[in-house]
């Protein structure tokens, strides 16, 4: 076999590797955009999305009588193989590229065309038989193919992130039950406040994630609106009557996703508001989960000179110079991913704002930022659950002792001994270093039996069996995701 084959475009002829499925348009894009060193194949959801769109287009064009069944079947088979994970390494264009995604679309057209040619019994590059533009891209433009593929890829990525958040939520919910009777001091502004349980603290984390899963599910609904059939700017030029509806229906059947055609295709072709909204939700989740990780690091600080209320499972040595040191590396890594997601939000915001007239040319960076952010976030959530949260233990005796030593007990006793007496007791405890309980007994304000009842975990943490807010929701019974 020859080492190269000759292909041509509007700029002239070029030699491309004979065994490659991609062609001259992809070659020029690889040369033009050596930016990150990360090809679009590193976003497999996007590659699957592209294949689904081309597959649906081929079927719709066949139904409308503008593509013969032989070519349509070959294109469909090639797309099916890509959906199943084959030929992804042929998608070689850099994730950051100029041209509003045209290079990505052409990469897909060429790979599908050359694989379809093989299926038909022809050699790669025999475009007179089946052409990347004339047949694979029939009735399409990059400006409706690429956004629709991004939508599909984003939906797949959201589903995976929702699952990862569910795993983390369940881990916190399980710990909340385990620590339900572990009394500790709550803090406001890093100062002793009032008693609570460690279970209540971990319940909060589970509830926070439950709420964020619901918000993420709501954001996903906006991503289900597509502009396939809009072609260049939304007018549907060069697509036959009925194509948009047929292509959307077919795409819905192929993916199993409840996709809907945008009411106004001109608006949908230039508007990327759904991605701005989604990015904002991701930022919300990132901010809140990083705060949770801050709490875990603070609560486990020490072990001798910090709070030392909980123990994070040791997973690796913490220092090259300090023997025995173990660091909270798992919460640290999630926080770093959170910083990345927050930074991505700025990138996505600027890319959306920079759109002009009938098209936003900066969707490649939007797609890349969303994809890597959700992929990294999902991995970090699973790691936090499996290598940190499930192994957390509580220093129960220390927590109880700190409650007994804290002047915060005076607040719990305030309704029973009066504000003035509680204030006097708190001041004396602080100055003398004695315990609030001992001073209350000594002053004859309460008897031992009543004091023991008031200082029980149920009373200190204000636990009530009928209070639905006292138990962390597991993800399987939490918020319903649309």
C-alpha cells in the first residue's frame, strides 16, 4: 500500500497518511491548532454526540429521498461503530480551535466517509463514491451539527456527574447515621457556639449535595433543546422541508434522550445561554463542596495541635522531611478541581459574551471547559467518597469532653436557669477554668438528675424523633432529578 494518498480542497492538494480515516481538512486543522496537545478524542462523549448526529442525518435524508439507501446504510454503520467506541483515535483535531467547530465537524465527516467507503468495498479517499461533504454532511452545517453534538455530550456528562454526586451524598448520609449520637460543639465564626451532634454536621453535607443534584438536573433540561436542521444561521437553507423535524425525531430514537427542536432556530443557533446557566450551577456545586472539604480539613487538623475532632483515613505519607505526617490530600484534590470549575465558569462566560450576530464562534472552548470540568469533578467526588468519607472516624471522647468544658453549655441551660444566672455561670467558668455543670450544681440552680437530662445528647443537640430534618437523605430517596 502507498504511504500516502492525495486529497484536495479549496487551498490545493496535500498528501495525507494512506491508512488514516481523516483527510485533508483534518490535516490542515492539526497543523493550524497545535494548542493543548489534547485531541477531541479525549472527549469521548462529544465524539459519540457527533456520530449520533451524523447517523440521524443520514436516516432523515434517506427518508426524504435525497440520499440513497446504500450510502445511508454505510454511513449509519460507520456512525454506529463510533458510538460503540471504535475509531475514536482518528479524531485528532485539538480541543481548542478556531472556526466555530468546523474542524471538528470536518474531522467527523472524513472519518465517517472513509469508514463508510470501506464498508462499501472501496478505498479510503475515493470520494467520488461517497463524499464527506456531499453525503455525510448532507442537509447540515457545522453550526447545527456541532452545537447539537455538544448538547448530547453534555447530557451524557451531566448523567455521570449526577451519579458521582449520588455516591458522595450516600457516603455522607451513612456517616450521618453512624455519628447520630456523637455530641460536639458547634461553632460560628470559629468560636464555640452551642452543642450539636456530628451526625447533624454530616447530615448538612448530604442535604447540600441533594439540593445541588436537583439544581443540576434542572439545568440539564435546558440542554435538551437542539437546533439540528438550522444549517448555517437558523434559516434551514439547503435542508429539505421536513428535515429538521425528521432529524430530531430520529436523533431522539437513536439516543433515547427526550430531545426537542428549538422553537426559533435562528435564536438557538446563536444563543449559548444554556451553557452559561449550567456552568453557573457547576460553580455553585464547586463552591459548596470545596467548603465541605475545608470543614473536613479543619475538623481533622492536628492531630495534637489542631481541632482533632475527626480522623480522615491516611492514604499516603504527608511529607518528605517530617516523619509521621499525614495530610488531608483527598479533600485537597477536590478543592483544586473546584477551583478549576470556578475558573472554567469565567472562561465560559467570556466565550458566551463574545458571540457576534448569528453565531458564537467560541463554542469549542465552551465544550472543552464543560467537559473537562464535569469529568474531573465526577472523578473527585467518587474519590472523596471512597478514599475519605467512608473511612472517617470520630474522636468521641474528645468531642464530649469539649462540650462539657465549653461555656456554650450555658446557652443550653439558659431557658432553665435564666439569662442572668447563665451569664454569671459562663463568666465564672471562663475565668476559673471550671465546668459549667459543676458551677450550676454548686450554685443550687439545678439538681443532678435534671442537669443530666438537660445535658443529654438529645437535648443538647435539640434532637426530636419527629423532626424530618435530623436524618440525612440518601441519594436514592433524595431530590427527584428531572
